[in-house]
């Protein structure tokens, strides 16, 4: 083998370049891989976790169960047929003798006055007198017991208001008749003097007593649109 200085120099140069060539080759391979990775790399999509929203619905209450139908009451048992040959015994109905009716006066059919009231007589003659003094109260008579009770209520309403003092020109036992009208609800018209007592002072006191009195309403069954009253007040 030729060991000339030139060949020895070339051999040394080759031995020194071999590591450089290997390093260059490795560098190019790594660089090529990086370029390829950059060109073909795709970013990873983030993982999105979806949360489902669930709405809680309250439970629907069950409808109440229908009540079972109530049992029908048992039908009544039919009565046994009566034995043949027996007839029911019926009691005889007692006969009540008819009561004799009062004779009807001849002018009853033509009398236009209602049967519950009588016409008011003259106040001077209507009230009975005892010991020469007339009686206080409603002037007139009636057959209707409801109207009679109502007249008593009128007396109870007026008499507590009638407390006249001593009057010089009035004698003891003097009376005055006041006239007024009562309506179904208990309201009344203004009182006016029908028969004077002879004393103007006593007459005014009588009107005041009637006007201050609170009348009761008509009792049930007293079907009237108004009740005209003549009332006598007596000075004691």
C-alpha cells in the first residue's frame, strides 16, 4: 500500500469529516421531521362536556278514589194477604148535630160596612161615663180582636206623654178629643183637635202628647192602608 504524505493527509481528512457528515445527516433528518410535523399538525379540539338541564316536575297527586255506593235500604216486606172469609170491621162515624145559626138581620146584605169594624159614633156618646167623667182612650168600638189589641198599644203609647200641669181655665174631668192617622209602619200624621176641652192651653198639651208618642206598626193580619184614630184625653 502506498503511504505517501498525500494519501496520509487525505486519510486523516476523511477520518475527521466522518463525524461531521453524520451530524449533518442527523440534523437534516431531524429538521425534516420538524417541518413535516409543523405542516401536518392539527390543533386538538377541546373536549366540551355538555350538561343536560333536567327540570324536576312535582308529582301529580292522585285523585281521590270515589266512595263506594251506599247500599239501598231494604224494600219493605209486603203485608200478608188477609185470611179469606174475614171482613174488616169499620166503626160507624158519629153524627154531630148541626148547631143552630143566629138569625141574619134583614139589613145585613145591604150594609156596606166591613164586618171587622163598626162606624165611629160621635165622640161625646162613644165612651161610657162613670161618675160624670168620660174615659180616656180610642173613641169607637171594633169586632176585630187584632184591632182591639192595637188600640191598647195606642193607649200605652200616648198616656205616659199626657201629664198636664194645673191649668186655671180647665176644670177637673174636662176632656179633649184629638184626631190623627196612623200608617202601617207606625208613622202618623200631625194631631189636630176634633173636640176642644174649652181651654186652649189644654188643647195644645193634648196635641203635643199625641205628636210625641211613638206608634207601633200594624200587627200581622191587619190589612189596612191607614187607620184614622179619634183619641180622648181626660184632664184630672
